[in-house]
C-alpha cells in the first residue's frame, strides 16, 4: 500500500480524499492556490504546498507545479479528485512516467473514452445503443445538414472533447444548425483547444441515468448500480438519487450490463461512470463515460456500503477486488442535493464571499460533504459548489421526508445558495411521484 498520497484538487473533494487516507493510515499531502491559502481543510492534511496563483491554469491545472510538489513531498501516488486534471490522459502519463501512480484508469482507456465520438465507437463495438447521430466527427456543415434531415430535428450539436455542457447547442432547423455549428466550434476551441463537433438526435424530455463502475487490474469489472441525475439546470446536475425511481428492473439490469461491457471493451479499470439517456419508453442510449470519480459518488456509497475513494486507492496500489458482482447488494434509497453558492433569485449568478452564519443539518440519515463553515470565504475563482447534502433511508419516501427536514434546518447567511430551489423541488408533487426528466427544473420551477 502507498505510504503517502498527494491530492491534486481543492475544496470538498480534497477533504473527501484526505479523510479516506487518514482512515487508511496513509499520509496525505494537499496542494493549494493563493486563493485557497489558509482554508481550514488544509490543516487536516499532513502537509500542504502552495502551487501558484488563484487562476486554475497556473495552479490546479499546472501539471509541472503539481508534479514538482509531488516530488518534493515524495509521494507514491496522486489522487486527482474530479474536474481539473482528473480526466487528462497526459497528466496520468506524466505521473506514471515519474514513477508516481495516478489514481484512476489507464491513460489508454482515458484517451479512447475522453473523446466522445471515439467513446460512441467503443459503445457500438460493445453492442451498447448510442443516441442516433454522427458516425464520427463531423467533416463539414454539408454532412451535418444531411445527417440532421435524416435523423430529424431537433438535433444537439456537441463537442467531441466536451464536458460541463460547453459547446452544446440545440438546433431546430437548417438555419439554427448552421449558426449553432459555428458557435459550438468556437466555444469548443476556446474551452478544449479542439473544435471537433458531432451531432445527436435531441431526445425530448429524457431522463439521465448513469451506472457506477469499479474494476481492478485483474479483469474484475463490476457495476455498483445506477443513479438518476435527471434534475439539472442548463444540463448541469442539481439533484441525484439512487435507485432511479420507476426504472423497470430489466432495463436497469440491461443498462448495468451494457456499462460493464463498454468498460471491458475499452480496457478500463478503477472507478468510472457510464452515462445514459432514457426515453419515455425506457429505451436507453449511451452518451458518455466519465473516467474518474463523480461528484455524486456518495449516494452509491450509501446504498452499497462501499467507500469508493478507498477502493480507488486500493485498486491503484494493485489490490484485487475481494468481492464479485453477486456480493454487491444495493439497499435503501439515497439522494444528494448539490449546494451551490449561487443566487436563484438572480438567474443563478455565482455568489462568492464570506459565510457569516453556517448552521448545517444533522440527525439520522444525513451526511454533509463540505469543506466550508462559518467565517470561510468562498473564492470567486472556482466552481460554485460548496457542499453536498446527502440523505440515506430505507425507502425513497423516507429519504424525501428526511431531505425536506434537512433542507429546512440548513441555514446559511453571508452568501446566497440554491437551498431555496431544493426546497421547492422536494415539495413538488411530480418529483415526489418520481416523474423526473432533464427538463423538470426549467419546466416546473424556473418558467414562472
Ligand atoms: P457534458 O459532458 O458536457 O456534461 P453530456 O453528454 O454528459 O455533456 O450531457 C449532459 C446533459 O445534456 C445530459 O444529462 C442531458 O441532460 C443533456 N443531453 C445530452 N445529450 C442529449 C441528447 N442527445 N438529447 C437530449 N439531451 C441531451
């Protein structure tokens, strides 16, 4: 096992990894930018190194600085968390060539799956249904127009290197397709230095259902069940739950097996997630693989009893999974609310600043993953998510009641958060009945 690990991330996920290391008896080294200097979670690490200024490209995204810190700290492995360098195959390669283990999948699998058009090919090779659309990257506008007429409008333009909803545009006709292609290419070029785009049929009010995967270096690839992440705003997840309400058991099983096949096809190991869209008839279509730990991993931990971060570390250290698929038993219902520092009353404008009052909820079935507390200043430089409120109960009905109670207890002053939006969601009849899809929030809560 590793003696010392570096966490190449910040905020709640850095703390999540620090906690796992402590429980495993592994020393843990944190890194921080100038904007995070003095953050309380850094005191919980065995050491912490400044890696540069607030701007991510010169700190959390700067491979040279992170490797320098890792060498000075003499660590054997790096945990990348999510976001930042977590899905960067070049970073994984640099780590391994410096004899530092990258806690994540092999770079070959990351390369294949990180590109969405290539990932669609892997899916097809594994016999996994994909959303109807381009066979590969789009060559030119002419091909896009021809394809769009074949599959029928509306279509969705997507960036091959995409993530975080960037470079995505819906087109309803030839004209909006042409303007959308130009915009999506420019956005993709700016965000990912790769302007390659492709198109997919735009599914009407689909659900987003994803499968958690866990595999070792010895050919054992398991699924840990599904998560419904349909509650989104601007294609970004807001609430996640497991099990997916109302999903037919045979559909769930088929999706989970499809995800395992796809992972095997790409030579995957460690933790990962296979994302699908599900239409009204519960047909499922692969959209992408996230070759890393997901923000919403805690809900899977609650229902399986498995600590995903610890398993990531053990797998990277060469351990064999000591359980098989039949040993994985998902019990109960878990839900997560992302608590973002944003103002729902001002079109979700980020709301950084000093937290003056922080009264978090507690009690049976409540887990709060956060690095913040009263007196903490939320920097303006990073993602607005500051906490994840997770509940775990025997049934969905009880989990909803618990979340409603926890949201009522949660009191924050000094900054704005999206807690009021969550309160509305958990009081909405359609949500309570499990009638969810990716347009739920926009249709039911933001259109008034
Ligand atoms: P990103 O990697 O940028 O987050 P994804 O491919 O994971 O993009 O898609 C994010 C979300 O966008 C999905 O959960 C869904 O809400 C929406 N979406 C993606 N593809 C489609 C599609 N073909 N039809 C309808 N909605 C889609």
